[in-house]
C-alpha cells in the first residue's frame, strides 16, 4: 500500500484538515479556498476536452491528420511543438492531448510512423509547455507568493527559454525515432 500515491494524497489531505488553522470553521475555509483554486483549472481542462471530442466527432482531427501527412515525414518533427502549443494554450496536458491526439495518431499512421512515439512526443511537449502557461503560472504563483499572479520577468524568460529548448530537442528526437 505504500506505493499507492492516491493513498498518500488522501492521508496528506486528512492531516492538513487537522493541522490547518484559520479563523472561523477551518474545514469550510479550507474547502472554499481549495475550490476557488481548483475550479478555474478544472473548468479549463473540461472545456478543452470538450473541444477535442467535437474535433474528433466532426472529422476535424482527420482533416488535420491528412493536412499534416501532406507535408511528408518532416511534419512528424513538428508534432511536439503542436503539443507544446496545446499545453501552453490550455494550461493542461489533458486538454492538449484531447485536442490533438486523434490528429497526431492519424498523421503518424498516414505516414507509416510509430503512433506511440509521436503521441509520446506530443504529450511530453505539452507537459513542458504547461510550465509557462498563464493559468498554471498564476496558480503556482498564487500559492507560493500570496497576492501575486505573475512571475518576475527574468523568471518567465528563463522558463520560456527552457521550454523552447526542450521542445526543439524533443522535435528532433521524434523526427529520428518515429
């Protein structure tokens, strides 16, 4: 049981309920604060997952796959960048994957490439990019730096540079491996 992360998240939550002190009813304030922090992120993920479902159901993902396949094998190198764009825009890797996974696997199949490698590249690209996405930065800064919603400019530039560099290397890796 020690290897189950969900168990320890629940244990930590129970300990926090016991230890967390605020004026007034502590559990009510804790739940209110948690919901206020969680709702914007969850709402964002739900909207982009819905967009992904609509894209797949309407045939837009298949059209995007055909379009990408038209560029030939070079288009595979751009898949992590598309995942990164989706991760940045949505602030969630789930949203990015929901929007682009069908098109990515369709393009890979159309080009005779390994769908697993291309989907992994898209997923990792999205994971990198959520680090600098505005919703995630605002959430992290709000938790760490009470009352703030933005990182200092130098920190933002450093994070963005790291994300771009990692995405470029990932694009090269997918181009070689897929």
